[in-house]
């Protein structure tokens, strides 16, 4: 089982959208039994809160089921349990490095690096643009699936 943890600042916009989108993608491809997918925050600001209404609205618009979730902060135990810890932007990456005391096992990735880009996924909490965030998340999810496939880490039914 491949354990994937999506991480953003508050765990109510980008990481929850990524969790729902990637879960939907692997389910549609018949791969759901090969994954455990979750999301969390680097901050404590939104702990306990549900996904942002903009995330909920965008997922509903594109007919992707929202994974029930309450925001939580990443822990050192998450580093031990997950295979891939995927941050949305440079700020998340800095915070992850600090909070996890580095990345000795090479588990932490910037999301769009899987799509061959160093770009950040803009935080729609600030931009208000959930459409752009969704497009970037689709790009990241597709790149991540391609990465896993090319490296022989998933088995297609």
C-alpha cells in the first residue's frame, strides 16, 4: 500500500482538494486498494475545521466526491507512517523541513515537481481562485500517478 499525505498551510483548501481529487483518480482507475490517502496542515490555525466552502464548491462542480475531513496538523509520526509527503508550495516545504527535522528518508516532495515544474500551487484562501488551484492539483495528481507508474510502484488491474 502506498501511503500519501498532502500538506498545505491550513488543511482546508489545497491539501483537502488534493486528497479528494487523487482519491477519485485512483478509484476511477481501479487502484484505490493500493493507496492510503490523507491530508494535513503545517499550521494550527484551522485545526478541527471542515474543508473551505470554495473547495467544497469546486469539487461539487466537477463531480468529485469530497472526502470527509477535519483539519489537523502534521506530526513526526506522520513522517514515519507515510511514503510520500507532498507540500503545495515553497513555504510548506520550508515548514515541513523544520517541523520534521529534515527529510532523511526522502519522503517530502513539492507537488508540482511530479509534473516537471518548480511552481507553487497558489493558496486560494488568499487568491480566491479555486479554479486555478484545481487545475494545478489535476496537473500534480496526473504527474504523481505517472511517476508511480514509471517507477513500477502501482499495478494496473
